[in-house]
């Protein structure tokens, strides 16, 4: 029998979930498609329930027995905003129709333009909503009744909002839930939802005091799940879009680069985004990745920061051995991938958040060092 934490990541078009032991063993995994609509978030619970049933079914078929599940960690796409009736403005939507005040503090926010879009496009939903959520926290609210905003680290506050920014933009500040940190307990699962889980079998049981824990934005938990939490580490997160992320001990600037704080105090994450990676041919994607790595390398060298000779990968590319071989050759870098080729490092990042309290890790760095196992990809 193994203890397991239910790790859940809400993507733009699918919800991924897995039972994972505190030591990082993936007991079962599934991905459930989510229909796209203006009220996409209202479909998240249905996908979540289906995922739980599928995971339990896999355990039954495989004869795997896990202990009572007492922790669920939730992360998801962002910066996305959701009203409490499920109306959704996604992170990648065109906001050309939205007028954002020309204010220095407002320009720092990744969420305010989306909130203004929600307010303009669905005035009724905005007015009636008690809460406006920054993405995955909507599902946390459905499961627990508790309204929170997951703040990755204190330095991220300008990227979210404050009372003055809301006043400048005409946003009701009281509609925005209070901040909690990654790994914090957000609430306890509703009893009626726990009762619903018995409908899909009782081989896997949930504790009556099952805690729902803050994971965070998907790109943040992906960095945690690849161990990109120490200066000098580089990772390539690939899906419908692709992001190259370099951890540094100081801010780095360069054309096409965005620098945000790391979840680790004192460190920073420098990123290069390829927004349409999933639409590119393999050659076009490799060209874009090569350009991104060279851009990061040039900026690092200008700042006097050594650039790594290896890069971790996550996402669907993890199991594409031909693509990994071509990346290794094109970039002249060692490619690292998760042990056992588990492609979904967001879920490993969720696990790191979930074990903080269990194993008394002093930091997410310590948790990631213990859980995340990367191994070199050897050229074929």
C-alpha cells in the first residue's frame, strides 16, 4: 500500500491529474479534454470528477492499493481570470478591444487587462460575481467554498493587483480574493463532493478531512517540477506554446525576454516565449528554440552570468526521442528529462507543494531536490 496525493493541473484544453506518492512515484495518470466555451471554467469540475473516476479505475485494474487520500493540490493555466459563474478570459486571448489605463503600475499587472476584458465583455457576470479568480482558484472554490488567490512569491504582487491599481482601472478590489502561498491549505473538500466520489468505486478512499492545497500558475509549477529553482538551471516547457526558462541570481534584460521573480526569494526567472510552438513544423520549432536559447545566452553573457550546457525538458516533447536528439545536436547541449519519461512536470511541481507540510521541507527548493529526478537523454 502506498500513500498518494492527488495532483491536478488545469490546462487550456485539458485537465491532467495523477495519484503520486510523496516520493514521486506516479501511481496513475490521466488527461481529460475540456470543451472550450465562454464559460469554460464551469466545466472544470466535470473534468475533475471524470479524472478521479479514471484514476481510481486504473488503480483497480492494475491491482494497486493506495492509502486514504487526504491532500489534493491544484494548479492551472494563467494569467487567466474567471468569474464565480464560470465566465472565463484566457491567458492567450486577444485583448485589442480592451482599453487599459496608461499607468506605470497598471502596466506591471498580467491580470488587470484580463479583468477589464471580463468586465467589458460580460457586464452582467462581472456585476453579479462575488469573486473574480486568477484561474485554477475557481476549482478550489467549487471544491471547498473558500476564495483565494495563489501568489507564487511576494515579489509577484505587482504582476497581480493592489487596491490603488484597481481604483485606477475602475475594478472592484473587494471582488479579488486574498492571497495565499504555494503549499498553503486553502480549505477542506465539501462533504457532498466526497460523497459523489463513491459513485465511481470505493477502491480509493478520500479522507473526510481532505485538504485542498494551493499549487499555482502552471508555468510556475512546471519550473518547480523540473527543479529550475537554482541559479544556472535552464528548462524548456513545451506544449501548444513553448517557454524557455533560465534561473538567475539577478534580473537579466534582452529583446524578447521577460524577467519575473522566481518562487525562491533572491532568484529570478528569465523567459523566452514561443507562443505558437504547437502550430510550427519540427524544423520551424527547432529554429525558434535555437533563437531563444541564443537570446538567453547572449543576455546572460552580457550580465556576466555563466550559461549552462544542459537543459531540462517537460511537456509532450519528453517522449519524442527524435526531437530530443535533434535539440541536443542543434543546441550542442545535454538534454535532461524526468526519470521514467513522465512528461507532466506541472504535476510533479504540485507534488512538491503538497509535501511541504508532510515532510517538513524548509523550502520548495528542498522539496524539488528530493522529488525531481532528471536523467540525461543519450543521443541515439
